[in-house]
């Protein structure tokens, strides 16, 4: 990732930091039976991969697969959170998916907030649920690049 005169530097990379996050995922039946108050509904998920040399771009095919599966397009989304391991990675994914930067990582990503290992997915899902609630928005996309070319995407819907 890092090379002399490269674009991935300490300044364009997220810091490793302490942190934790927890999310409860429940079926509709469990929500009803236990009287839970969900903050968002998972519309769907998808995972995909690219060549390891293209590490960081895995969210692109994962998102395309997810949108196709649900007959949706990027314009159907009100908010997007892309895990921000490296600034160039986020920009590359956003450009390839034609994401309007005004809806992207609106509250800051891992470069600003830190990158607690193992907590990114839960942190992003909770951030998206809050963005949907606070902004009176309907649907949002959360993506992660997962080393060696893997990517995963999830669409959440406000309830």
C-alpha cells in the first residue's frame, strides 16, 4: 500500500484506535415477541471480491451486486458510509459508483474518528441508523473493504 511518492500516506490513512461497538440484529418475529424498537431494517447484503492488487475496491462489485439484487440504483439511496481505511480508497469507490459526495461519510469516517479493529461494521451500521433517523432519510448504504480485495455492502432502511 505504501510506496515512495505514493498517495497512501500516514496523513491519508486511518489511525488504529481503541473502541468498541455492539449491534443487536433480530428477526421481525423476535422484534414483535420481545417488544423491541428497531432503529433500522436490513434490506440486504452482498459480498464480492477483486484481485488482491486492487485492495480497497471490493465494495464496488459488492455494492453493484446488492443494488442489482434489489432492483435499485445509487440514486435510490439517501446516505452512504464507506469504511475509510485510506482516503484514496474511499474516493476511488465513490467515483466508480457515482456517489454524490454530499451524502458520503457526512459525519466523518475512520480518518477523523479512528479505526478500532473489529468494530468497523457495527460502528458504520450504527452511524447509518442515526443518520437515517436524524436526517429524516429513508435508505442508506454501508460498505467495507476487507483486505486482499474483498468487499461487503449492506442497505439499511429507516423504520
